[in-house]
């Protein structure tokens, strides 16, 4: 591989004709968006859409300035600097074909831990019309019991001591908007792109709570000069592997240190509430609506819940990848039954035919054998996911006096998951900020199943519901005495 090309601006003209090279004069692009959290998902989704808009519709005012705030983000920051912000998007189709596209919409990048004042200053500049975020569920620092912003979180406390070396996204935003206010500059839109319910309303409430505690004089200005649209994002994006990197080298002689792998499907729906203007995203297929809730609920309760359910149940059976579980008829029949019996009845205002079609589409996406989406990724931080994706369905079913069998089975399997051993005696890693607590309460549940419910605050009023308690104890006992696949066979036959 003596002619190996390192991915950067200078080398793009020498790339293989089979690679979709950027047809963009990057010198003409002006920054209009600051994005916090340069995750694989951001690079497969928001940055992809901006690239399409620049390339196909000559939108030059909304280039992206990427900003990373975590110590663990140093690697991606260094790579983006080396590669001039360029990276390869690898789209893996279900038929085995792959598309390779160089994305060129990230034109600046900052690393907060290295120079927090520089990142704050960049966020404060008036050319930034939108600050978007992918900081994952745990980046919002919500209290697991109340769902409110956690002012006692250690990182939040650190921010109050060292305002100009913040540890949270809220600390950076606060100081940036303080500068805008003092300089007489306009505010901007804060756009959450995370899988949390009412993500815009959630970050708005959390941010206002943080500001009221740390810089109360800023709050009236913020209320007049910022907007927080809710959004729904959707594209399955996997962890990049060494194999993905090597394949680019072997096939196209490209050395891209961190390509991004995703599925062909992509969707983005946003409430049209942008205080400082926005790109013409509708030109590249993004939908703007007045109320995101019906779209959001459908996605969270079917796709996101489905992912987590297959992740937990599949891990207990020794599977490693989503497509393995999704192509096992027993697991997928269980998921389809959960959706049909317990999820869909709560969508009164959505056409059931459309729901059926959406469910079928989601499951086909899960079955894509070329994505290789790991169950460990899906199960990571499940303590932040299950309460968002599964609990609302359980609570609605309880309120409506309808079946909770499938949802309760999932919660029992989730408890067994924290035993850390699959049905073949193999251990697996548990990656969760609450892992110590959950592993301990799962251990206690061997003697008293109720303790898993009582000692984990996110169960809230589910703990007091008699039928839920009864079915949880029953299913947990079955799962600990019978392999999960056998349980599913019996469940699917309504014999468990």
C-alpha cells in the first residue's frame, strides 16, 4: 500500500472514482452551526444533511463548527484536525452493497478540555445561529427519580466553583450566552438531537434551572433570545471497527482514521421554531412540524424500545449483534407481539395501518446483516434508556387496565441482565453509570425480587402496582430457572 492516501483536503482529488468525493469549495462555506458532541451519530446524520444541502443546493451559510467537551473526545478531535474535518460515511445496504461518501460539512473544531475559553468564545460569536447537541441521555444530568435537572450532580457542583473551566454542556452554554448578553449580541437556537422525550423542552428546562442557580441575572435575557425546538432523529449508526478502517485501505487506498458506518435509512423531524434562522433543510428531506410528540412517541416506543428489548433479551441468549436476534423468529415474534398488544393500542390518533407498516420497516432495518450493530452498544447505559423507552408503555397499559405481560417480562429480563451471565454461562460486560447499584439490587433480588424494584428510584409508582409486582416476580423466577429462548417459545404460545 505504498500509494495509500491519508484523508485530508489535499488528497481528495486523488481518491478513487468509486468514492463520492465532495463537490464543495470549502473556502466559501461560512460557519452557522456549532455542534456539541461529534459522535458517530452526528456525523452520520446532522453533518450528512448539511453536506447534502451545501453540495446540492449551494447552502454556504451553515457550515458546522464541531465542539467536543469530554476528556474521552480527544481522539476524535485530533483525527478531525488531521483530516481537515473530512471523514468517510459508509452506508451498508441490506443487499450487501456499500456506498462511500466523503463528508465535508465540518469546517472548524474545538476541544473544550484543552481550551475551554476558546470553545466558550466560539459559541458566543454572532455567526452561530444554531447550537445543536448529541450528548447522549446521561449528558443531561437528570435526576433518576424525579426526571428533573440534578443540581447536586458532581459535575454541576464543579461548574459552580470553576465557571470558566466547566464540566457540563450547561456551563459552556451559560458562559457563552453571558458573553452574548454583555456584548449586545443576539441569541440563537439550541437544538437537541438526542433520543430523549421532548428533547428541546427537556434541555430548555434543565438549562434554565442551571442558569437560575449559577447566573440568575442571565435568565430574563435567555427567555427572550433563545428557542428550543423539539426534534426526532433516526438513523442506525454503529461503532466503527478496525475492519471498517482496513477495508477502506485495501479497497480504495484511503487511510481514514475514523470512518462512520450507518444504514441507508435516515429521518429527521423538527418543530419549526428557530429564533435566528435555519438552513433550508426541507430541500434534503427533513420534515418540519408544529408538534413533534406523535412522531417522537412512535419512534421511542417502537424503534428505540425494540432495540433495547432485542439487546437485553439477545444478550441473555448469548447473541452479540442486533441482526442475530432480529433474524431469530422467537425473539422477533415476541417483539412484534409486544408492539401489537401493548404499544400500538396507546396510539389512538395514529392510523393502525401506518403503525403496522412502520413496525415492519423497523424490523427489516434490525435484520440488516451487514450493519453488525453490537448488543453491547445497544445495552450501554440502559438505565437511561429503559425508563424512557419502555416504562411509558407499561404505565399507559396500567392506566387503561390493559395487558402488561410483555412489558413486565422485559423488565424481569432486564433485572436478570444485571446478573452478568448469559444462559450458556458466559459473562458479559455491563456498561452503565448505575451499574454498581443495579448489579447489587439484581443480586438482592435472588432472595427478594421486590428489592430490585424498591431500591431503584426510576421505577417510581410502578413499585406500588400489585399486578406489575406479581408478574415481575413470576417472570423473574421463570427466567432464572429456564433459558430465555424456552421462555419466549412459551410466551409466544401464551403458555408461560
